C-alpha cells in the first residue's frame, strides 16, 4: 500500500514502512547545499553578464549579496529546526525568495555606486567583478565537495556499506 499524506510518501508492507528517497534527501544538509548551488549559479551568471557589459556605456552593474543570502539561509535553517518535513524557506529581501514549490528564486539588484561613475556612465569595476568571481568560485568548490560527501553517504547507506 502506498501512503501519501502530502508531507511524505512511503510504501507500507505489513508493519514495515519504506520511505521514498525524497524523504531522505529533504532532510539534513542537502536542501541547504542545493540552495547554495542555485544561488552560486545565479551569481556566476550575473557576474558573466556584468563582465560582458564592461564596454556598454551607461550600464549599471548588478549584484547578489552572498552575506545577506547566507544570513537568510541560516535563519531558514533555524526556523525549520530538526523537522525535515518542513520546507526550507529562504527569504532575503528583494534578491532571494522561495516560491510555493520550495524553489529558490534569485533576482539580482542594481549595484549601488561606490564612489563615482566612470567616464562612460557605468559603475562597473572589472577588479571588483574578478574578486566576486574568485569568491563565488571558491564557495562553489566548497559546496560541491560537501554535496558529494552527502551523496557518497547516501550511496553507502543504500548499498548497505558500513
């Protein structure tokens, strides 16, 4: 018999219950790591767009604030607590929200002018973009390494390897 109560889906055979894999992956660090990967992907696309428009007169650079996102993710983890059945809802102002399906929605905002605009009316600094690219790349490497570790643990559990 298949049981689907809206929060979990499982198969029952007699007194035993077999929970589907989604119930396993919705808990622990996996949802937070997934949201970090989505944010990093959006930030990399935004940096690429900024660099591509380096020579565009009047272009205003876009930004995604990683510190605000990390704080919002931390708050979402605290709010969710130990209950892995509760969705991980990340909200960070105008840049990051979670839709009804639990998917992260990332919308870059215009980067404020730090000092003055350049002669062509842009606020884009290639040095700042390259620093942001390096930071995002390092974060991506860390998150993917952690994600691989989580998946390796799941593979071992599924195979019954200790």
